[in-house]
């Protein structure tokens, strides 16, 4: 009985922890800052791996403060990803299924947004969820394989021409 309570509380804690950390990571850029020297001038780039390709995004002329801010964000992202890994491993250790670990419901903010849109009847007018968040719906409610990427914005498609109520 006591062991079951500990496992239940641990499951609840680590699922909530992972659920809070994941959205925090989404707002932080990934990659590393690289400096290239061309004709005696230093240029800063965000060095990002995308699949098998590496992309350098020009950051413009940065003050040392701005550069430090970006580097701090990248460091914070790494820490958050490590904490998510700890939560995921802890969930595995206590016997939570892979499906449950990967298919967590939407954050409270997203749930409230979707609920409000339903209350306003927007779904009935043909509003559609598109972009990376629709994959979350597919994986959580339709059994589609885990899709690891969601952006922090919610993309919606509006039928054109829009036909409002009468």
C-alpha cells in the first residue's frame, strides 16, 4: 500500500515536472554560437543542426551583452533538456509506459485556448489546427507515432473566404 502510494506520487510528480519543463525548452533557441572572422571582422552565427544538415544563422552585429544573453539561453536550454531526461528516466524506472511518457496532454494554456475557441464556436466555422501542434493531437488521440517537435505558437487555418454568422 505504501509502495503503491510512493509510485503514484512519483509518477504524478515526474509527469508534471516533464510537462512544465518541455514548454520552457520550446522558447529557447537550439544550437551554439560560432564566430567567423572574415576580412578581419568577427561575425556571430547560431550554429544549428537540423537532421543531417548544419545551418548557420547570422545573428547580426551583437554587443557583448546580447551575445552573452544568447549563450546563457543556450546553456539554460541544455540544463532544461538534462532535467527532462532525468524526469523521463525516472518515469521509466518506476514502470511508466513509453507511450505515457511521450504522449502527455497539452499544457494548461493550450487547453484553455482550445476550450475558449470551442465555446466561441470557431471550430464550427471551419477553423483548423495546423502546424506542429496538430501532431500532438494525432499522437495523443489517434495513435500516431511520437513527433518530438512543437513550436511555441499555435498555427490555425481559417477558411477563405471567411463566412461569419449572419
